[in-house]
């Protein structure tokens, strides 16, 4: 495992210098789930929630969040994101909604944090919109699935 890059030789937190890195096409895909009561999933899937289109609002929240990652995570670089896709898929067999986010840029640093942030905020938005009917929802299994670009190349979860 390589050294932690967000600490200098004195052990102090610092922002990584990416100025000498090559500009490359960078992609990150992250995923997570929110598990809920069957009646809550049905309410969302059938569009019957009184607050409106839960999945549509969560999708927009995830996109917006990916663009604000540097405001939330202290040592993240602000990145000019070229593409964000947030997919929300109800899974009736698991009483859950799967969220998958794909973020792309052409830049000097990766977009893993932006993809993970998109997933987390989209799932948090579902929780927020549905907490009045189901406070027991659980956000789980948020992880990076794949990344490409940059010096470290392509990585995929096995």
C-alpha cells in the first residue's frame, strides 16, 4: 500500500499537488443502496408519495452534490466535471433502491469522491423524503466500483 498522500512529511494534512499530473479522461463509478419497508418502496415506485417524484428529486440531488464535493470534503480539489449520471433502480426482491453514479472529467485528478458523494446524497435525499413513513431505512454498501484514468490506470472491484 502506498503512503497516504494527504499528509506531508511532518504528518500534517495538506492538499495534494496535482499540477504536474497529466490531464487524462477520468471516470469513476460508485454504488450504494437504501433498504426500506416494502410499503415504502411501493409508494416510491408507484409515484404515490405526497412530496412528489422521490427518485427524480434524488437523482438531481446526487448530480448537484457531485459538483459540490470540494465544498464538503476538506482536501478535495474542485473539479470541472464533464458528465454525471445518477441511476436509481428499485429492487423489489430486496426492498431497496440501488443508486449508481458515474462521473467523468478531463483533468489532473480523479472523480472517485464525486461519484461516492453523488451516491450518498441521492440516498440521503430518499431517506429525507420518506422518513415520515419509514424511519428505519438503512443506507448501506456504498462503495467505489470502478475508476479509470490517470497514472494508476484502471481499477475495478472484484
